[in-house]
C-alpha cells in the first residue's frame, strides 16, 4: 500500500493513512446491442484494458475528488441516506459515485460492519483519447459503470471485505447494477457494470429490473436483495479463439447513450411488432455467435457479426435514429472490404466501432485505412481481469 500525507490538500482535512487502489476495466459490445435491454435476451460483452481507478483512504469525513478535475464534494451518511454537500455541478458530477457509495454503505451497515469515513479519488484519464485539436474525448468504454464497480469494490475492501472471489464479484455487480440503474434515471441493462466487475468476455443477460425496483419500493433490505436470486440474470465467461483479433476505432465524437435509449423506447412503444422482430433476430445472431466462438468457426463468426450489423442498421433506419453514423459506416465498410467484420459497439451514434479479423496482415490493413480516414486507433486489448485491488 502507498502512504501519502494529505494534510495540506485544499478544502478537505485528511489524516495520514494507507491508500488502497482499485482498478476496473472498460467494455465493448461484441454482439447484442439494444436487444440486451429486453428480458431474457443475451449479449456478448468484452472487458477492455483501458481502466479506471479509485483510491480510497481513511479521513475525518467522506470526500469525493477526481484526478484532473477541480470539482470536489463532501458527503455524510445517516439513516440509510448518503447526502452530498456541494453545488449542482458537484452533485451531478459525483452522482454515480454517490449512488455506488450509498448502496455499499447500506449493505455494510446491514451486515453489522462499523462504517468508517473515507476519501475517494477517482481517475478515468486512461479512457480518454486526445483529438487532433488537443482536446480530450471519452471513447465510450463505459467509464461511469467502471467507476461504479471500482468505487463499490474500494469501499468493501476498505471495510475489510474480500473482492476477488466469484461470490464477492456477484455482490459488487449487484450493488453496481442498482446504483448505476438509479443514477441513469432507471435506464440501461448494466452489461457495462458486469464487464467492469467480472472481466474477460461474457455472455450477459440483464436481470428483471422491475423485480428489483419492486423490492426496493417494498423497502427490502439491500443485503437481502443482494443475497436473493435475480430473475433472468446471467454472467457466463466465454473463451475466444486464440487467433481472434480485435481492432478498436474512435470516430472523434461521443454519443449520449441515455438520449438514444429514450428515443429507442419511443420507437418500441409506437412500433412494437417491428421492434420485436428486429430484437428477436439480434437475439438469434448472438446465440449462434456464442456457439461459433466456442467452436472456433472463423468464417461463421465473421458472417454473424456482419448480420448483426445489418440488423442494427435496420433498427437505425426504422427508428430514424442515427445509430450508424457516417463515420461508423466508413469504419465498418473498411473492415468488410478487407474480409473482416466491422460494426459500431454499444449504443452507436458515435464513440467506438470494432473490427474482428483472424490474420495479422488483415488487422494491419484495416487499422492503416482507418488512420487515413481520420479514425483514431485505440490501443487496447481484452482484459482478463475485472475489478481488482492494486495494493
């Protein structure tokens, strides 16, 4: 563990203390975009080694701060509620950390563990890319979900709880799922929380969020909610073929996932039949892809990912949402021209796209052409580890 003297830090009074550091990976979707929002519909998600980190150490009060950002906030925990003291910008900036902290502190209190005050310092600089104009941009690796997972793991570890076993990872995921879902305004599937928590490549299926919300509304203790089975939830590891090659390209601008989810929900409400048909087809592609990956069927993998792209474009066109933007189309077309598969990864509308190939020379051709078309190559790989202590 590191030791650091924080006594001279502005705005906050720290005590000399050991520092615990927790890291959590980002995510990229391989298959199952949008369909994963539905019950009993899986996706295949990859954990990416562009990581966020959380440092935690004992202090006289609860404090939140971030590397590279002047915003700071103080908080206090009482009667199951974590209250953040700060202006509106500070409260908004630390909303995910607040919800993650509140859920975890309630879990610890209900487990009869004495709560200690702490300071948390978050760092998501590794999930940013520097643009040609020198500005930094988020690339869509799910940094908010990774911060949630890392914050929960840090608070648990700080209070003497282990975070490496499979049962501990399930606790971290479930607490993170609740926190992230509430922080996003009751939107999303938490596939990114799963990727950041478990690591590797997962077949993921979201839990029934209505079941969880009902339990919360019934004032079920969070410890009891975490320990009970969650309907539909699946997080199973998948092994990729040894020669599976991933290329990641950022198109130069970010998308608002929350805004896109709202628009797709409107399309679903007005066009239930068309929406369901597309979702069921994507589900079929994802299930077949799971089999192809396990059997190392390279041509089938490429074929299924191309089919996934076609279905996402159909959702794009019928919902009149700009999911596959011009730049994402260029990215995917370059991959397909070189006998690989290319598609946007995640909600679309910007952020990252991926190319999957099985030969180094093909991967190199794709990435060189991306660079010529102003697509930023992201140097990242699949992270085998999820949330982990760096102490």
